[in-house]
């Protein structure tokens, strides 16, 4: 079966009454779960595997795919309204989304997030349909040196996430590196910084840190400074209308991050979280007014929302074409494929085209459903802001606790949540930015693993990073990315002196 026939077969599955129903169920469940801190798409798909047992594979997998990108789409809601990221891919959304809500523009922030998510998801599905077979070979070509160089390129952007002092941003990143090393060393099996506590053997979960540094830190700030804060603006929905000027600002980020997010999603191990951070950093670097980022910037909100939704479609490239899961969520999806007696890989396109193309075609339908469902619901969703402040604080704490406990059912994680909440509050008090900490934590583990694998392959020779063309190119870009802000800083100093 050719590509055209396959695409038509896919739309036949997605646009059938059964297909539309299961896509709708998937995106509804995913959106709701994405709004709740802690209950991400991995949990939802894992729960649905036994429910779909015995079903026809095509609609079952279409529904689970809908849960995946629906959760990423809905994860922005709690980030914008409560500064409590629903999923890890929505952490960067809170950098500018929450400040917009504080300024009385919650409706506009949710509308920008919905439109950006729709554009990113739709463009990436087009790219998935066109390039899925080709890009699978690109994903394979990324060896450990190339992955190390890619992570290095991401880390050089830490200075872009600083909110004033670059030194404080670097200190924050170093602490993030230190935290990610806690647990059992994957290569040697030795314990690192566990202090004899068995609860630390598996390290600290990302969600514990994200909810602690953002949600609980915000709660601490509201409690401590409650007499100094005026909440009048925070109760306002504001206009949902996106002006021509704002849409003009969104066009560039949406176009660029749709492509960048998709490519990062294709790479196994990257995923929506890294795509959203790199998307945010890229737009801040390209912006003529980078000082507006972190204070309610339209570009700063649009970029990560576009990138993380584009990455979800990209993550299906290695899964469908090679049978290789590119993230934790697609690893669970792989399990769902196998339970339904479907083997993803090079033969899936020819042997089961209705599944291969059906999943891709369903993403078009799912993205339209998500936009239609989310925009009219904004006035109702934003009523969260009208909840009395003491009750809202209690709800944030409750959702954070439930979300963290649902990961491992371990009360030790709750103590860690409290600890990182205090750390997050102290970082705010002394003006240490949290984003570099989060970025270093996300990239640090993968960077260390790729570095050690590279040295193992080369028997300890550092020339492995130079001999790989992809790695060398990315390292050069990384060095330039690191040097440009420093050069710009010295130029500004010279102008001030002269």
C-alpha cells in the first residue's frame, strides 16, 4: 500500500464514528488528567491498558494517543492559573503564563496557550505524515557523543534563564546537577549521595522538584507576604481576545517551535519537557526585548506551548517507525502496542497501515477537538481564580501532595516535596532563579550518561566528540551560544563607561 492509500485508510479509521468517539474520549481524559498536578499521561495510559484489552487495536491505540497529547495540551492550565505544572512538559509555560494571570490576563493566557498548542500539534502532525519514515534513520544516527553535545547545547542557555545575576543562575544550575546525581549510578551500580537512605536509591522524581520549586514555593510566598499583596487583578479573567499585535508576536515562535519541537521529539530521550525549555530559551535569545520574558511575555508563553505539543507528535516517529520508545510515555505506549498484539517497527506501515496511519490521522481530529473544547471552557476553568485565597492555597497543597504520592505511594516523597518547597521559597527570597535548576536537573542525568557511554566506546579518548560530525557541529553551536551573552555583556559595559 502506497503512502496516499495509507493516509486515506488512516482517515477512514479516524473519521469513522468509532474513531471519532475514541479520539474524543482520549483527549477529554488526557486534558483533565493534564490539569491535575502529578497525574501525567504515563499514569493515564498505564491505567487504560487493561481497559482496552480485547478491543480492536486501531481505536484502542487512537484513544491512548489522544490521552498522550491531550495531557500535554491540558497541562498548561494549572501552570498558568496556579503555578503548579500539571505535567513536566508544562513547567516552562508557567514562566510567563502565571505572571499573565497575576496581571488579570488569565483568559488571554489560556487562549494563547490553546492556540499555540493547536498550531504546534497540527504542524507537527503534517511533518509526521510526510517525514516519519525518513526521520527514523535520523534518530538512529544520534550516537552518545551527539547526545552529549545536544545536552551541552541546551545547558549553555542557562544564562538566558537568569533573572539578573548570571552567577546566581550558574549556582542554581550547579545545585540542580548535584541533585540529579543522587541515587544508584546506572553504570557502576554504586550508591551516590544517598546517605544510607533506601528511599534515595532511585533518585528524586522530577515532579517532586517541579511542584516543590514552583507550586509550594508560590504558596509560601502568598502566605508570608499576604498583607503586602493585592489580589484584585488575580480574580479577573480578562479578555479572551488575542489582538492583531499579539498574534503577530506569536506567529514567529509558533512557526519556529513547531519545527524545533518536532525534531526534538523525534530524538529518543528528548521529549516534550526538553523541547519546551529549549523553545523558551531560543525565543528569549531571538527576542529584541528579552527583559520581558518571565514577566508575562506573549512570546514566552507561546514558544514552550508550541514546542511541547509539537514534540508529542515527533515522539511517535521512533515508536511507529522503529519500535523504539523515545520517552517514558511512549515506552508505556509500546507496552500497549504489545498487549494488543501489534508490533511497532519498520513493518507496521505495510502490515498494519490502518494503525500506523490511523494514529497519525487521529491527531488532526484530536487537535481540532482540543481547540474546540478548550476555548469555550476558558471562562469556566478560570473561575479557579475566584476561589477564596485560603481555600485555593489549600487546594494547591492538596493536589501537589496527591500528585506526588500517586507516583510512588511513598511518604518519603512528601517530605522531599516539603523540602524543595522551602528551597524554592528561599531561592525566591534571595533572587536565585529556579529555571536553571530545573534545566540542569533534566539534562544533567542524560548528559552524564551520554558522556560516559562515549568514553566507554572510545576507550577513554576525548577525540570521540571531535570525530563525530554531528557532535562537533553541536559543540561549536554550544560554545557560540555560551560566548555570545558574555561578549554582549562586555560590550554593554564598554558603552556605559564611554
